[in-house]
């Protein structure tokens, strides 16, 4: 596979990251995962905006990574993935420097790494139809969850807890509020209204969350960006998670208790259908799509 490393395209196996890299030593590092549908890189600018937000708050030497959007497309092309489902992975770190907690002086060049992989949507497609089991776990993360850093220890541990309980996701609960999943945002349906935690430092501003809220407006589904309280969760007729690879997946049991009827509900299904239509519509509009159909790319 061809990857991109510090300004150069090279074989992924030839990428050499210093053991002094602050991403490795301190998780002083940010990442993004962008979904590629055949012919369509989905909302790369939104992902880069979020990356820039993190870089700004972490005071990285580089705080604008918009030049990586064409690189992402180049990687798809160079790896012959343009007619497939794929994922683009981006990681940027503060760079290599002798180990010392405070920022290095002088600032090193940030490390920039990108790779692509083909993505088989079959597993997620199944989960979208059947729904998943989920569990709740205490939110032991730090309080800057709005930055997509690679410091994911709490997410890894919670995800493992879910896996051991045969659940597809763990939902973090902070002060009695269901915040988000380990790799997804969380929404509840109460009285035909979608309720989801407001944007704050306690959750990641998901790109899919944003798209779903926009689709709800099109669908005339009422949305409240408000805390979803644990002690009211039994009143929810539906629960769902959203994310880049997840898209929209209904939760059919929470902590082994059925949610609503214990099957994917009408709101989740309507949002799923609207999301698929939006992707298809965007694919058709994208110049790559018609070239791909004609076999040009
Ligand atoms: C903690 C967390 N919340 C939410 C999301 C969903 O964000 P997006 O829709 O941008 O993938 C992710 C995605 O990885 C995540 O890690």
C-alpha cells in the first residue's frame, strides 16, 4: 500500500517513525478517519476542520491541514481504491523531540502520516439491520473529548468491556448523562424527538452526528440537543449510535434490557434511509463518479 509520510508518498512498510515522536511517547497527537464511498470522499473538509480545531488547541506548529484533502484523494487513486469502499486514516503529531513533557523548543516539524485501506461494509450493514447490544460504562476520560487525540486508553478499555459482554458499543456515562460511545455519538428517541448531548468539551463533535441532525430537519423529526439522563433512558422508544464507519446503528438492548420493542425502530430506519439517499445523491454529483462509471480513473 502507498502511504503518505511527511510530505512524501511511499510504501507503507517503508514509513519510519522516530521512537522519540511525541505521538508515540505522550499521545501528543490527533487523528481522523474519513469514509470513502465509491467516487465520493465524504465531507473531508469537515474532518479537516475538526483536525485543525485540535491542532489549534494543542498549539501545534501547523494548525491548518487543508492541504491533506487532495492527498487523501491521491492516496485513493494511487492505491486503486476509487471504485471501492475505503477508509482514509490521518494522524498528525507534535513531532519528534527529546523526551520532556513541555513543548520542545525549537518546535519540531509535526509528523504527518496518512494511509488508506479498503473497507468491507458487510458487517456494519448487518448491524444496521439487526441493531446492536450496548452497555453503559462510567466516563473515565479526560474533559477535552472534543479533540480527537490518539489518547484512547479509556475508549479501548470500555470497548473491550463491551466486547466481553458481546455488546457492539459501550456508552460513556458522566454525572448521570449518557454522553457518547467509544467510537460513536449517541442519540435517544423520546416522544418522537431525537435527543442527543449538546456539543461541549465532553463529546466529540461527530461529522455523522452533524449530518444526521441535518437529515432530521429534512425529515421533520424534532431534535433537542440536551443531556440524555440515565434515569430516564427506560422511557426511550429508540436508541442509536452514529459514526463514520457506523453510519446509523440502532441499539436494541442496553445493559441487556430491550430498548422499546427490542428491534430497530421507525426513526432509526427513516434516518438510515435518508443517509443512504444523501450518499447516493452526493456520489452522483461528484465528478469522479461519472468518470469511474466510464472507466476513466
Ligand atoms: C468518541 C467518539 N465520538 C464520536 C465519534 C463519531 O464521529 P464521526 O461521526 O466524525 O466519525 C467518534 C468517531 O470515531 C468517536 O471516536
